[in-house]
């Protein structure tokens, strides 16, 4: 039977670590932040040596086992557990990699209170006996499909957030655009800020936050193109706005192009590949998510070839 007790990290003290304080081992060897150490100190039994609770000032002996609680001990009561589609591409005690369906919001809002990805994950945790809060690392617009990473505890979330805008956390998207970018591949380096006349729209503006998107044209068809895009930054609506900035907005993008409900009921954008360094093991973890039916249909209508062999950098 699978163990769903709160997540603990353990360390067997080596001869070289003899005499180190518990605090030093927690921070330098196990990689906990000061906030994570304080969080563990507040929980009875949160920090133990050989199964006995200790203060962080205690000096460890070679061969002792240090254990620290990093997992949640209470469920997130702010989310209503709701059954819904949940395509899990990878799972362990620290993270989930999910293939989000198009049209599903990540977080509840006044218009989408109980049928969001957060609600679906809360239901999955509850029915599988896991105690964990919903902690998305990267986020997708409601209309965007594809891969997202969710951390199962605050320690993993902190470490993954540090990776998010570095080469260690790689996000590759596929998009169908109206028209085609001016070059087969390139870098869009255009700062993004909030549009002054809208709460939702963003715009390219010189005083905006730095925003960089690499792109490669994979296929050209009947007035459209299939483009692979890789984010170097993660601004709101970055891909949608940058493609519109090049003169080739995403098909179906109501905000930066035009709606095309007869073709696709959303912006034609899919988070295809996600690669990251595992927050606990340090191993590189990489997954892809197949294109959903609405995008496959759009490719067929537009005479575009997927051409998705290999996760080469763009």
C-alpha cells in the first residue's frame, strides 16, 4: 500500500558532517530555506535525530539519521474538491506534472468557483489519501492546453520557483499563427506592460518588464503556420502578445487577433514540453504532452504538418 504520510526528508550524517549543527545540515545539505526550517520547527516532531525531536542547535554525530518534515499536515480548505479531468503525466512525493485540458482555469474566480484545475487536484489529493495544498509552479491561461508543474509541498515549490526563469526550467510551446513570422527562427525581445485602457490586455511598451521569446517555424500551410516557441521569461500573455507583435497573432485569439470559433474556440496554444531539475533529487525530468483534438483538427484544416520529432532547443 502506498504511503501518503506527510513528506519527510532524511539524511544519514556522514563522518565529514560530524559535529555540524542540525541547522547547518538542514540548510546546506538538504537545501531548506530559513522559512522552511522555521515551518518545520513549529510542528511537533518536525525535526528529529534518530526519531527524537531536537533543537536546530544540536550537533549531530556520524551515523545519526536527521529527519525533517516538509509536507503539509492539513488539507487546503480554500479549495472545494471537485471531480474533473486530470491527466497526470508524472507524479512522485514532491511534484505533479499535469496535462491541462483547454478551457480549464488554473485557479478559482467568481466566474469559475469549483471547476478549475485547483479544484480537480484537491479532489485527487482527497480521494487518494494525500494531504497537500495546490501549489502551481508555472501557470497557463484558461484557453491554453498542455503541461504544468504542481509542487506538493512548500519546500519543493520554493526550489522550483527559483528555477522557473532559468535554463533549468524549460518550457516549449506549440502555436498555430495567422500568417507567418518574418524569419524561420528568431528571438522576440520586446518588453511587456499592462495596456492603459484594459485590465486584461497587455502591450509591448518601452517601460514594460523584459520579455524574450524564441521561436522556430515548423510548418507553413493555408495562410497559417505552426510555430514552436520557448520562453526565456514568463510574462502574462507573453507568447500571444509577441506573436501579434510580429504580425502573426495566434489563431482564435480574441484578445490580440480575432476569434475563430468555427476553427478553434480558444487561442491555438499548447504547452508541449516541460523540462526541469527535480527539486529533491536534482535529476532532470522531461515530459511532453500530445496535441489535443482541437489543435490536431486545426492543423489538418490548415494543411500543417506537426513535425514534432525531438525536443530541440529553438
